[in-house]
C-alpha cells in the first residue's frame, strides 16, 4: 500500500513538472507549490535518513529567474516565510549555514525546485521554505516565497516498560517503543546491549519468564535513529552459595581460621548467617556476617559448617564444609619424646627384673639339698599342762573387791593348713639368708 502511494506521488510530480514545462502554462503567475497544495506538507523521518522536499515554481514569462533559496526560520524570524532565517541551500553559494554543507542536493531543472537533505538529525526538525528571485532587465529583482512550506519532523523514540516496580526472576514483562511520528515503510528494530535482536519486529517486545540472563540494556530503533536505552534489571535470590576456608580446611590447634560465604545474587545479599552441624536435622547458629573467624581454633571446633545468604528476594544455604583441627607439631613431638622415654624405661625395668630373677633361679639350683628340721607340733592334752602356772590362793577370797583379775589369752593349736604355711615361710627365710651369705 505504501509503495503504491509513493508510486502515485512520483507520477503526480512528473505530471506537474511536465505541465509546467509546456509553453504558456501558468506562465503569467508567481507560485511555489509543495507536495501538499492546501495544507502544510509534513514529513516524518528517522535520524540519519534522507528526506526530499518536493517543489515546483512558476513566474511571469517576461521575467528571468535569478537566485534560488531554501531556508528555515530560526530565532526570532517568523514561521510564515516572510522572513528568511538560516540558509539551507543558495544557488549563489552565499549565506548557507555550515551545518548543511555537503548534505544538500538541489534538482535545478526547468521549474523544479526539489531539495534533498541527507543524514538528518534532530536539529533539522522545523519548517522549510523555497524562495526565488526574478526580474526584467534592468529592473530590481523581485522575490517570491512559497507559503505553507514543509514541516520536517525527526522521529524521537521512547521506550517504556509495563512494570513500575522491581522486576524479579520468572516475571513476564513487555517493552513498548513509540515514536512522535511514523516514517513510511519503516519497521522498529530492537537491540540488547547494542547488539541487534534477530527475529523481533513491531513496536512491542515481550519477555518472560525472565531469567538472570535477560538482564541488560534494551533500546529500539527506527531507521538510523535509536531510543534512549532502558536497563532491565532482573532480580533473583542468592544462588551458588559456597564456603571458602582460609588458610586450609585442616588446621593446627590454636591457629587462626576464617570462613567466607560467597554467592551470586541481585541485589547483593544483605545478611549472612553461620551454622555448625550438630545432628542430622539440627545445627548450631554461630553468628552473622560475610566472614566467621576462629582466632584460636580448638579441637572441639572440628565439624561441618555452612552459611545462609539472604536478600530481599529470598535466601539459600551453602553446601556443608568440613573443618579438621589437628594437634600442633611441637606438642606431638613432645608427646612422642615422652612416649619413647617411657618405652625405653619400661624395657630397662623389664630387663632388670628378668636378669635378677634369672640369677635367683641359678643360685637356687646351686644350693645343696639338706633336710629341714621338722617342727614339732606341741600338743597339750592334759589340763595340768595348761594351768600349771596357776596357783591357788592361800586365803579364801570372799569379798569381790579383794579379787584380782588377769587377762588370759589361750591360743588354739594351729591347724594343719596353718602349719604348712608357716613351714613355707620358714623355708623362704632360710633360702634368703643363704643367698645373703653367698
């Protein structure tokens, strides 16, 4: 449809030019006609593109055309073309603004006054007029400016996100690109971090469910113009939480040990909590902070440790990390030395006892065998033998107070077992005295 419209416009322009080129046609009038005859011609273009200001003019046949000018009102000049502003193109080469230098092409043929402006920018936005001067020699040149003019609008793109609050992982969002004007036959382009996004067209770009990989700077384009980038910041809870042990998971008792909690999160984790595993389903909370330090670690500190990282989106625990506490090398050497000394002492004592006993056994073998005297068992069978030292009192004792009492201890006769034990003790005593004499 757009191509057909442009084709029709080209045919119309050629028809008008052909009409003006015929002798006597409009030859008696002053006129400048742009693409739209009744209203102001409006052109929408994207930044960096080229625009064409269609134009034809006529003048009385007895006049000769001199200078031809395209200009745009600037500053305090009027916008109706009655006052000239900045020169865009001038056939005389004078009064052209330097910023238009090298960017204009003028189709100066017969009654054609069409101007092409290349590589347009936002500064080019405004209204443009064509003016020409003609005279009859030697009269003063008479100027004529075509009214209405041509309005050039450079498309300004605006990019918006349909979400007002923070965007989180697994959300669905839509980016919308709008323009203050719509250039013909142009499609929107989409970019992420300055790189084109293939397969995306239209003024809307849906995204979702979002992942951290969707974080980036997005912009839309139209022709060579692009919108102001918008940052899509996808927030997510901490992940890949891990524990780093410094200097080593195996440390010597009394040394310094530091546990560091690392993670990947957006926004960054705000709180860190440390735990020590005490059972299958139980743990002991140690403290807060990204790092947990043991200034003088003890043997009781051996065990499994983990941390929990948390931000506004959520939290995650790290895997458990084992810490082993060893005794110091100096203490181990001291214990080893004491152990060796004890072992050597024990060996010496054992050897001394062994040698001593061996000497005793050798000495016993060299002793002559003599019959030991048998101890005679004293037998007291008669009462006279037991009480032979007891005397009768010469005076009968009738008063209890005159009686004298004495303690009498009577030892029973030794049993056969006791006799054997006594014999063994006497034998040992004899052997010992004999060894002493040797």
